């Protein structure tokens, strides 16, 4: 699962009944139900309060080259 920072998300729970009868695909639109709960809404963020976690994320991300220091002691 990939989330974008500063975006709101609403998870959903899907229940699907798989009917083993022949031609069950004709009524497939009736064999499922979706649920969402207001309490599960959240916003994805990437701003960490702990600077050590921030540095760890930068060091682990191959696309964060612009945020890395070029200090020779770090290598």
C-alpha cells in the first residue's frame, strides 16, 4: 500500500460472498457489501517529531538524494 503525504484516507472493508453455484456471476452485483467507519479516517504525514527518525528515513530512501548531507564522515 502506498500513501501520499498530506492526503486524507478513508479505509473500507469489503465482504464478498463467493457462490459456488453455476451462473453465480449473473448475480455477482448482489454478492458483496462495503463498510466504512468514520472513526478510521486519517491523514498521512511524513513530518516526524524525532529528528533521528527523519534522518533514518532520508538515509533509507533512494529518492531523497537532495536531502542528504555530503559530509565525508557520513560515508
